[in-house]
C-alpha cells in the first residue's frame, strides 16, 4: 500500500452532510492541500446542485487546496482529477481498457459511470478550490436516487476500503497536479484525449434550452468540448453529454 503523499493534510469523518460543504467551512484554517474523507454523506451534491447518492462502502472525499495562479485555470482541474482517478482504478484492477473519461468530469468503467467530480471555489477572492470526488466502490446507486441518468451507473465490485482507495488516489493526484503546475494544460489535455470516451463519434450535448448533435472532435485549449454538426464547429463549455 502506498504511503501518504508529502505536503497533504487529511481529515476523516464517519458521517457528514457533504465533504464539499465541510471544505467550505474550513477555508480560513486551510493552508496546505487537505483531503476530507467521509465514510457516508447525508447530503452529497453533484454538478449544478444535483443530488449525489453516497452510501457506505462507496468513496466520498474532497481535496481542499489554496488557489495558485490564474483563476482561468481552475476549471481545468477536472481533467487533472479525472486522469488521477483513472490512474487509481487502473492501479487497483490492472485493466486499463475498461476505463475511459467522459467530458467534463466523469470516469466510466465498461461505458457506465463509476465516478464523478465536482469543482467548487470558496473563500474570499475566491481563495480555495474544492475538488469533490465520488466513486462507486461497492454499491450501485439506485436509479431513483440519481437526478441525471445520462450514463447508467456501475460500481467497481472489488473489496477496497475508502481509506485505502484514498491513499492511492492522493498519490496519483499529487503527481498529476505537479505535471499540470509544471507543464500547463497541454500535456494534461493530450493525456485526457487518449482516454476520452466516444471521441470521433456522434454524441449529444444537452444545454438547458437547446441541444447539439454532432461529432466529438476534441477538447480545446480552454477545456471546451468541440463538436462538429452540419459543417459548423461548436465549442461547448457546459452541457450534459449523451452517447
């Protein structure tokens, strides 16, 4: 088992409302990147305020870290975290072909959703970034507890304790963050594209008041999804994606 990475704090709970909410409560006292792990969440949240089902046996944690550099790069950390999650799952299973990445912040196993990421800024400025991560380790969420079924859920199905999973993830995310900070987004972007789900295929990007059906071309230098539909190229910054 991996050792805990240097320079990262750790706080654990048996039960909490939400690790991201706890992160926002701890902004003023957090100087170094700090992981917050809870074995159960009672009010987990996902993208756009949606409910995230979080049951005992699954993984719920948030990395709270001071923002360094430009605020324009904050959203790109979803790609960094996605890659670290995939690294972790491959480390555990030794089956890289089973795991792919869905824009903007999901990890798929056998084309079903196994993990999701939620980025939130907090503090004055804002001063900190929270990277919330949920992984279905042993329990598949019930359909009536999920508000967005764009991709059906699955679970890892391998017995591993959330703390043991976190030790592996924390190390891989530390490595990916170092790469991002040293080399910028381009290396992260290219690595992400190598594992992108359904790149080159027709997908649907659904926005609140419209949708675009087109070929998934790439992710651009700002992290936007690039679709080509009827010879028109669209750069999409926020949408639910359907395959």
